[in-house]
């Protein structure tokens, strides 16, 4: 352990403040108006009126049910799919190919993916066009309620396509620590087929590691707004979408109702998590009985096939959706059932690029600021951990996940109300602080392992040559870790680019980014405009990833030992 | 009404107007002299590329002509600007406010006027008021509320229906004809989901067309007459809704979304509040070239867009100069050009000089745009209280029914 150098012990505390400060302040700012306290709107009397108003809204039960059913449904499906993929294919060439196919899709912003999927599956969408009229006989689209169906199936499909890449990456990281290949080899030696062996011997250990990410998926799917606006129903919408509408109402009195709704949403998420925890016990109990039966897995080939098919379907949905957006952005008139536009034009890009530049700049500034701050805090924390021997406890990991588990819709409205009441002008910097809350955990998760895995003897050699800890950090450790640092930056950047609700609510509608524009345009339904903005948004998240690959390659073009570090 | 709730919430009592115009609007040379060098912050909805471009052009022209610098503050909702003026009044900021001019009409205007948040009267003193079509266009009342010079008109909007003639060849003369057509062609019509502005407009348009006596709509709705006056509307919707696109279980969320649905072949008929929208959309590949527009035989709803000046504007004279420029034949002809904006003019053609008229006559209104004669006289908007109640009722009956 090295001593001396710049004092870093305060950084972890600052990091916790940056993470939890806005969440706790936001929750306080939600609870107070929900109980009737909102001086800005002349309300300063404790009461449960807001909850009565919420319950009186005729769509309340349906909206709440939708949130719960789509959230749990999307999580179960995503987890089942990822498990099947890993169980059926881990360690095979097909698996490495799937991994390469799915990982970049993590960077595709949710909103862009949702637009793309909407165009694929709509009754006038690409899939139906591909089969019409020669197969279906339809020369006009069938009147079927596919997108925005009242059961939320389209919403669930969109969520699953986006959550599978996330859970898969989390599972891959966990697999490394689960001693999977050897366990599976033993199981196979005992005559278990591939899927059954993996489920029985490897899955329990992997699941323990990915439990928190699964809860993140659950909380996110239950309370998502942008995807639900695009793919979810509207008669009524999900609870979080309705809360967002109330929050944007110029009548401040609706904020009380929105705050009450946000607390109900939080309770629903916590309830669903408790339900999920019970489900874990139940599945565990059933699975132990299943293990004891000793079945070697007759249905295995089927399970393997389903897993592969579903993974390819999820990836294709996003990739084809993006391709569809790209074509729309260059399309002239494009009628049903033509598979391609009647003509191509640059008109959409010419029209939208001038207006897009400001949004692009804002997106870039917010993402660069939030990610840089996050990177400094994370490197500071990890270096402090290294220098002073702090070891993050289990509870500290929970802290990291807290902003991802508390639904955004539960604390962002409160944060907005607080800013409004305190008279702080909404603008760029509060939005950066809000983005930081979501960027920080991802930057930490993606940098922590490589940072900790760095060979400390390089540092010892440096110290022996007279370098202090700061010099070791700046001249040896960070340069050697440039690839993971840049990757962490890219992950953080992509997370910031994709933020819809924090930008909209904390920015008070005045901070305009590619994502807020794209979601606003989605309501307008002009697919050419959506195509232009969706592509720009996707490019903005991909660019840092490309740089994270390119810069180390350039820096180390003459360093053999760093080539595949 | 929403805004009145805010006003009540902020504890504001109606106060006598504090307006002390630095310059008499009638003394036009003094107004232009004072306006020179002023910076005008125009708060206007910024959701459309074409309007934004038009406002930028206005800024360029008033800068050349009058030395007024115009800045477009892009709003997502006009009520934001109203809230801001209210907040300034609550904070005692009676001069030097952040907003100098607002694109406004309807409920927002009614609320601001009622609370003495507006500068004026000034509109009828503007030099170009002389060429405004006071008799033919509803420019002196705004959703039944008397304007009294507190806002200046600059564009006319009127309800039209866009149809794809390839699939629905002939215009529909009435709401009952629309219902019959929708019954025999189920799934081919829908409207934006109320409380979207255009969706609510469809409900009002239906009521006006169905009712035998539209006169109660010009006064506030009362508990006594509401049910009986709106009964024809609910009977109509009870029959229409099951025949709508997706059986009325889903609705487009905005007006423009309907255009995409027509282009996709999902619907054949849509409502619009802009007679030129279809022509512009055809030019932008958003509608098939077979799209056309029509109005109902008994006429359709129309209203004017206005600009108003907050009582605490820091550039009152500059704002009046802009309002007057918006009424110039030059600006009006440009706004009516469908390749620019496609908004209806508020001017009286007979009051213009020949060369000015010629500029309007030379406009190619676009293949799908009706001539002013075909549009006919616009029907007046009902009192805002009708819309509020109908919207709330629609949401309970159809908006959360799944």
C-alpha cells in the first residue's frame, strides 16, 4: 500500500453525496407535495387530497396494473432469455458471435430502439409490408391493435429487446467469477445435457451475482417513460407516463397529484421487488426438487433452439429497426405496402440539421460534463480504495445501485419541484447533476474491475524508482488503463445521451437534447424527422465507443505488450 | 380553467390595470422612434420548423426597417409564458419583464386579460389595422371573449378535413355523413386523443354540426344546459367510436401523427386546423399526391392567432412595431404562401392596393388547399367552458376505457 500523494479520502464521501444527494432531495421533494405541501402553488396544508385526486382519476387502476404487468413481464422474459442463451451456448463459437452482435446494442438509446421496433411491428410496418400483398392479400394495412395495445405486449417486446443486451453483459461479467466451465464440465461428465447441466450447476451462482442488475431491470421496466410513450398504450397510459403528463401541466395544482402518483409508483416498484424476492425463494425451492430428480435434460435441444432464436430475434429487431429509421430519414414518399420508398431525397436532413445543431451541442456538453465528473470521482474512489485499503462493503454496492433501483419518476419530479420552489433557475447545471446520478454507477461498474485487476507490481517498480503515488497514477496506471478508462467514458456518455426524463424534468423543458427532441417528435409521428433524430442520437452514443477502440490502437501502435491489454 | 387555478393559487386578486404606456399607441411616429434599438423577446410556440423560419424572417425585416431586434423564445406550451408573467406579477416585477410579446389565443388570452396582465388597448391603433378584415374574420372576439384591442391578430386558422381521394373520393358534407361513411368503412378514420387541442376541436366541430341550435355555445356552459346541449355529441360518439381506427381503443397522440397514418394507408380521413397543411405535407412527401381537403356544408370552426404584449414588457413600442409589421401585406402574403407557412390572412383584400392584392393572387395555394371562397365563413369558437367540460367527459367515457 502506498502512502502520501494528494489526499483522496474525501472523494468517496463526495461521490456518495453526488449519488444520493439528488435522490434523497428528490424523494423529499416528492413526499412533501404528495402530502399537500407546495408553497409555490399556495398549498401549505397537510392532507391526503392529492391521493384522493389520484384515486379519483378513472384510469388509475388500469395504469397501475399496466406498470406492474409490463414491468414484471419484461423482466421475466429478459432474464429467461439471457439464461437460455448462456445455458445453451456459453463457450461455443455461436455464443461469441452473439456476444459481438448484442454488446454494441447496449449503446443504442432506448427511444431510438423503440421507434425502430414500432415501425417493424406496426400493421403498416416493415414485417407486414414484406409479406404484402403477395402472401397476405392486404393492399391496405389490417386494422389491428399491435403497437400501443392495451395489454402492453408491444411495450414488453421493446423492453425485452433492449434489456437482453444489458443483462447478457452483466451475466458475462458474472460468469468469469462463477467458475462456470469447470462446473459445467463436471455436470456434463455426469451425463447432464448442456442446458440442464448449466441451469443446475452454474445458474445459482451466476444469479447471485446478477441479482442487483435484475432489480435494476425490474425497476426500469416498471417505470420507464420514453419507451412507454412510443410503444405503450394510451387509454390509459402506464402510471409513469401519466405522472409525466401531470408534471408538464402548466397548472401547478397537478403537481400534487403527480407527486402522489410518484409515491404510488415507488411503492409498486418496492412491492414488485418484494414479490420478486419471494419468487426467488419459490423458484429456488422448486429448482432444488428439480435438481434432485436427476433428469438429464430431454428437452435440451428445444431449449437451446429457443434461446438462439430469441437472441437473434432481439438483436434483429433493434438492428432492422435502426435500418428502417435510416431509410426513412432519406425517404421521399413511401406508401404501403412498398418495401422501399418510392424515391430518395436529402430533404429531411437539409430541413433538420440546422435546428439539430443546438440540440447536438447541448447533448454533447451535458454528456461530456457529467461523464468527466463521474470519471474523476470514480478514479478518485478506486485510487483511494487502493491507497488506503478501503474495501467497499456489500452495502456500498447497494448504494451504487440505489439511483438505478429507485424509479426515476419517483424522485425527479421532486427534484424539479424543489428547484422551482427554491427559485434556482433550471438550466444546464442542474441537469448535469441529475445525469451524474445515473452516469456514475455505470462508469463505476465498468471501470472497477479492470482498475482493481491492474498489476500492482508496476506501481512498486515505479515507487522504487522514486515516483510518488500521484506520479504512479498519472504516468503508469492511467496510461496502462487507457482502454478501460475510455470504455467507461463511452458507457457514461451513452447513458447521458439516452437520458430523457432527467433532462425533461430537471431542465424544466428548456434544456433540449437529441433525446428530448426525438421523443417529442415521436409523438408527431413524422418518421423522417424521427429517423434523422434517432440516427443522430444513436451516432452520438456510438462515437465515444468507436473512439475507445481507436485511440488505444493509435497510442499503442508500437507497443506490442499493450495490443490486447 | 387551468390558469385561473394558478392565479387563485398564487393568491392574486384582480387589481386595477397598472399599464402606463410610455408612448401613446395612436402617436405612431413616437412609437417607431421609441422602438428603435429595442430588443423584443417574442415567446411563441417553437414546435414547427416552418413557423420558426417565418419568425426568423420577421426578425430580419423589422431589424432592417425599424431597428428592432426580435428574439424568438421557443415555447413548448404557451401557458409557460402566461405562468411566467403571473410569477413576475406575484414577485412585484411590474416593469422590465422577461417577455415582450406572446403568440396567444383562446383560454390563455382570456386568463391574461381577466387578470390585467396585458398591455393595451393598442391593436386598433396600429396603422395596418385599417386593412384588417374586421367584418369577415373573427378578429374582435377570441373564443367569444371580446378582444378590445388587447391583442393583435396575425393569422387565421380554420378546420378542414384531409382525405385521400384515392380511397375516399368525395367530400363528406356533414358529421352525419362522416358517421355513415365510417360505419361502412370501419377502421378508416380517427382523431387525435383529447385533451390534444386538435382532438378537442374535433369534438367541438362535431357538436356544432350536429346541434340544431348552436347559440347556447356562445355563452358559458351551465349545469342546467350542459347535458341537453351536448347530448347529440355523445349519441354521435357512441355510434362512431366502435367504427374508428383500432375500434377507438387507441388514438394518435397529435395532429401530425394522422398524416403519417394516411401515408401508411391506415386511415383515409383526418382533421386539420390549417387549410394549407395538406399541400405543405404533400410537398414534404408526408402525404400522397392524391390528398385533398374539404369543409362541411354548414361550415367549420375558425379562429385567429394573435399577439399580445404583457403589461410589464420591457419593449412595448418594439412589440407594437412587430405586431404592426405582422399585419403588413408583405408579411401576410408571405405567411399565406404554402411553401413558407400556409396560414390564412386576416386582411381584407378589397382594402388593399392593386399591387398588394396581386401579391396574394399570385400565390399558388397548393393542390390541396381550398380557396378563401371555398373555405367560406368560419364558424365562431364556443365559449372555452364548453371545451373544458367536454374534454373531461370524453376522457372518462373513452380516454381510459381499456
